[in-house]
């Protein structure tokens, strides 16, 4: 058994592995995607050493309590603003809709910069710092850009953020306030991504585009560790996730695999549900058609700017998780999201991002169709704060 004192380094990271072709990559150098097949790379850890859950006792209530399973080798490079270990809150005054289901929100809105993006960016910026990187660029739908700007400021490195022009002003203002360079693009996050790709190659910027860099996934996976720990190592029956690029969905699934290897949970898995907007519904369509990859969608405006992803880079992995988990996928309209934000605010006193509020409508629909069954325990991930979205919601 390994305990706190015996651990000489923070992380049990061993190497990066391609989940598609199996190619192993050296985790001691800068990596992006698989050099053989361009898939997202997965960090692997030495989980066979019998680490005890007891290591968590007395640890700080942030995602870095799971530092053995995060990629930073030397703790002095960890860039933290207190992200993670967000509360799990039972549905209270809206119980008339939930019948005999136990339904909970995991509320990510209290994270630094008001969204769960803080987790992935904390991990990616920390690891970048450990690898000596000085300039970090990203395309963003909004929240990741603000998070990168804040963590880059804390790390003392430069952030360059490409964001669609149609994103609400508050997302742009926060990038400026944290000292990032902001570039506004007439288009979607895919258009931003193409430009970041081009300029990163020319200017030697390191880019942390969703799932084209291995470590944002590692930060996001801590939601899975927390769900297990906060539910006393008994996972819920169903987890709903608002899917843009899909990092959290893939990360949570990866966490459960790691926890099973550690022997901290058993083999039972939740059914995973991807929730998308009507304008970016590629995963929903591909899932119901039984396809293994998704098509490009129109990528048009939605008030849930985090869901404005015309085609996720890791669509294959998202679809694999949905199929493996016997999960589902569903779209929600902007009007439904807006109504849900208001219903949750008035009844529960919680002001959610439309991405998170969409899950409430998705839950109600899947319950009405009896896909959610009597007595099931359901977790809805509210991924961000509603305060940044007021100009569109009102
Ligand atoms: C509030 C919010 N929810 C959900 C998402 C989608 O996250 P992912 O790209 O990990 O699927 C985003 C992405 O920008 C977001 O900002
Ligand atoms: Zn590969």
C-alpha cells in the first residue's frame, strides 16, 4: 500500500497511450495528438501499486486532492485557484417532477471563472508550466478562454484566445481583464480552431484545443473521481452531460475505469446521456443512427455557447462511451433551455448556465418516455454559472 508519506512524487503518470491505435508516447515531452493516427491521447498511470483511498483523508477540497492521478510530476508546478470539489445538491422544490427518482445537480458554477473549464485548464496550464511552455493559445466557445486567461495570469505565461464574435461580451471582457490577447472571429469555434492551428504552427504557440492536448481531459476527469467519492463510492444510475467537445463525458468515463483499476469502485457504470443544442446535434444524430463518427452540423447560434461545436474532434470516443454505457443522446432547444434556467432559478435559488439547465429538460423528457426508470438515481452536471449568460437569457 502507498500512503501519503511514501509518495515521493505527486503523480503516478507513466506514459500517454492512443486509445485508437495503441501507440505509446513519452509523457516527459510536449505532446498534442497521436503521431500515428491523430486521435486524442490518454494519460496512463501506474494504478497497480495498490493506492489506498485513505490518501484522501485531510486533503484540500480541490481537484488536486487526486494529484497521484493527475499529470504534474513536481507539485511546485501546480497552478491552482481552488478548482474542483464542487457540491452535489439534491433537487429540492422541483421534486414534483422527479417522482421516486433521486435527482442531484453537481454544481460547477462555483469554480474559478464560473465554469468547469477551470479544471481542465488548471491541469493543462500546470503541465505546460512543468514542460517549460511560455505561450498558450486556444479556440474557445467562451468559458475555456476565460479560464485559460485566468490560469495563464496565475502561471505567469501568455494566453492567446480565439473566440466567435457572437459570444456574449462578458466572456470577452474577462479575457481582457486577465490580460490575455483576444482575437474575435466571425464564425464558430471550428473556424477559431483552424486559425489557431495555422498560427500556432507558425509562431510556436502551444495550443490547448479541446482533446488535441492530453491534459485538459485529466483535469475534467476529476469530476468522475468526485462523483464517486461524494456518493460514497456508489455511482449513480444515470449521468447527464452537456456535450460540446465532450471532454467531461470522456473524462468521467476514464475516471471510472481508473477507479475500478484502483479497486475503489466495482464494475457497475452509470448510463451516460449527451445533451446537445438543436443547432449542433451531430452526436445525437450519429448515436441514434448507430454510427461511430458524427457529421458536421450547421454550427449556428445557440444561447448555450459552450454547445456551439459543429463537430467534436473526439466524436468517435464520445459515441463509444455512449454506446458502451447503454446511454442516450438528446437535443434541447434554446427556448427550452431559457425556460429551464428560469424554472431552476425561481424554484431552487440556483442560477445555472443554459448548458447545465438543458439537462433538466432532458431529464424530464427521458423520464416521460420511461427511459429513466422508477427508483433510479440521476446526476445532472451543471457546468457553469448563469451570470455570464444574462444578456441572452433575459
Ligand atoms: C458551460 C459549458 N458547458 C458545457 C460545455 C461543453 O463542454 P465540453 O466541450 O467538454 O463538451 C462548455 C464548453 O464550452 C461550457 O462552457
Ligand atoms: Zn493513434
